[in-house]
C-alpha cells in the first residue's frame, strides 16, 4: 500500500515539475524532429544530385567535397551515442567560447543535428527508391533538376518517408531523456528531482514511465490518423457533363 | 529541299566499351511520321534517348532546325521542352492527378498562367478521350488510359515533334487499339512523329518512312511499301519473317 501512497503523494507534490518536464520533452522532440527533417531533406537532396558528364569540372569537384563533408557528418552522428554528443557539444562550446550555452538551446541543437543525420539517410533512400521514369519524364518536358525535385520527386518522397519521420519523432520523445546529463529540465530530469528529495526512486520513475508512455502512445495514434488523411480518397469523380466515359476510345 | 526538324549525323553511343549505336544517319522532316523497327537490343531506345538527350551521345551531331544541339549543352532543358516523349512505361507523375500531369510542365517550364495551361491541357485531354478523368490519380486508371494521358501531357507542351518509345508494348492486348487510334489521329493532323514500335500494322499504314535497325546500325530505310513488300537487305527480310510469323 505504501507504493500507491507515495505515487499519489509525489504526483500531487510534483505535478507542476512533471508537467513542465513533459512540456520541455515535447518541445525538444518536436523542434528537434522538424529541424532534423529539414536538415535531412537538404542533405539528402544534395547527396543525390547526379554528377553528369556535361557538368563543369569546378562544379563537379565542389559537389564531391560537399558530399564528402556531409558523409562525415552523417557517419559521426550516427556512429556515436547522443549522450556523448551532448557532453562534447555542451562543454566543448563552453570551453571554446568561454560562454556556456543555453541548456534548452543546446538540447534542441543536439537533437536536431542528430535527427538530421538519420533523416538524411532516410531521405536519400526515399529519393533513390523513386522510379527513374519519374525523373526522365520530368526531364523530357524540360524541367530542371531542381524543378523535378520540387514538383515531382520530393512530394512523393515526403509522403513515403512520413512513417519513418513519425518514428524518429517517437524515438526523440524517449531519447531526449539523455539530455539530463547537461541538466536540461526535461521529463527524466523532473523524475530525478522528484525522486531525490524523499529517496523514492521507484515511485517517482513509475510516474515518469507512465507519462512517457502516454506521450508516445498519443503521438503514434495522432500520426496514424494524419497519415491516413494524406492517403487521400480512393475514389475520383468523373467530369461528365456531356457524355459518359470512353466515347473517344470507341470501344 | 526543306530543312529537317531533326537531322542525325554520324551519331555514336557507347556504354563503356559496349558500342550500342554506330554511325547513325537519318532525319525527320516536318509533318513526317518515321517508324523505327528492329529486334530487341538493337539500340532503338538508346537512339530515341540520345535524340532528346536523356543519354549523352558519344559522338556525332544532332541538328535541330539546322543547329547542332551538342555544340552547346547549356540549353538542354529548353531543347527538351521542344520535343515530347512518350515512354513505354507511361511515367505519369504519380503525385499529380491527370489534369496536373498536363499542367505542371506548361506552368513551370513554359511559364504559362495556370488558367491558360489548364485550358490547353483540357483541349488535349479531350482529344485523347481522357477529359472525364481529370481528377483521377495515375494509380486509378488503366494502362491504355495512362498512355493516352501521357500523350496529352506531351502534346500540352506543344512540341515541334513527338518521340514514342514502344508506346503500346507494356499494354494488355485489348488496350493497344485505343492508343494506336490516338496516334493515328495525331499523324493525320500533321504532327511530326518519331515512333519506335513493334506494331507492324501501324508502321505499314501510318509511317511515311520506316527505319530498320539491327545491332546498333541502320540497315535499311525507305517507304513502308519498300520495307515491307520489297526489302533490299537480307537482315530486314529475316527480321520481318520472324516478326510476321507470329501472327
Ligand atoms: N544505361 C545503359 N548502360 C549500359 N548498357 C545499356 C544501357 N542502356 C542500354 N544498354 C545496352 O544497349 C543496347 C541497346 O539497348 P536498347 O537501346 O534499349 O535497345 P532496344 O530499345 O532496341 O531494345 C543493349 O545491349 C543494352 O544492353
Ligand atoms: Mg527499347
């Protein structure tokens, strides 16, 4: 019975802390995913620019250098834990400039570039998986590479990678917990605060656990509804004011 | 003599060490329908793709209205907009409905207003009998319908010539007719057409000239009566015998 008493007590006592922690967690996850998505989109686009024969050599080598740098960025951020990246960036910037970073700002920065590295690969895969015929048909009517991307390819890619992006968002809700190492006041940090005062770790983190689950569960459901909306309608309306379909085929 | 719309001179194309096109020479005059026939792998698609620069030729000249477009590769997009292309696999833009498939190029490439572009698009969609389907997505219509929309999309750019790469080869047999009928009608309106096809009936009936390709070279070229009734070359005779035997 003691367990429930403490859960209720802590929940009452620390409700504002928990709520503000959950708020910060959602803020970090949302902005981090959105900015990371944009970073991933841009790097993914650059990394799939075809190097063609009739490109000037200056343009070719510039593209190769940029690609190299982007690859290094992606490898490093996918190849090291975010908890370590947080320490290195937060204390590294402070040591280099003498001014400590704003903690929330640092958190958003870290989540964004980390998500960007993953999204870049997702976007690149998405672009590669678009049928070559889509590119060729766009080229054949005289569209530039950028026009092809903007009006034909990216709309299809974004729709295809939406589930993967939603997945990144859910991962970010959970993984922003590592930012407690640089004392960002997110949900896990709120749990530590509540637990520490009465040394009630189990009860405090049980509450935290429930809140995390509610957040991810709700977000997953909302994303699913959103996806289904984007699918669009299965039926279309025939525009037949004059006569029914297929008059011209003469079948 | 009038100047051809497309004049191909000594065109070569290699993929690595594989020489796919060898010293190709031929031309298409304004208002002409030229059919290219030949067995699979003989380089017909590659030739068509070289003509609108989806592939970069390894050598030779492509004169478009007398100007060699390979001299100056900067304005390839403007050149491509002047040549329509109809693909075997249709390649309709999957994210756009039937109408927007025919509008996007006009607005983005030709810089027309949306209203003007839609008017043009509807006119051509009507011509191919697909006006009723403007709101449909490509995944919601049949193969024959897709190909007719693809033709309307190409026509909406009001090109100087239309290139077709086996436009009926990916279709179920019962849908071949509706596409051939549209192409037949276009030929009658005086559209300049370069058509790679296995439909010998179409070539015989509609073409002004027929080009027979084999292993990357043009073996024989002439009016359909000559190619089909009195072929000069042994390889042409053999190909026709093999092809027509199937029917
Ligand atoms: N992108 C490519 N890379 C290498 N070889 C190719 C490529 N495209 C076509 N080929 C080769 O060129 C030859 C001619 O192909 P293609 O033009 O498609 O013939 P057709 O259209 O007459 O069937 C084939 O041997 C094919 O393997
Ligand atoms: Mg082919």
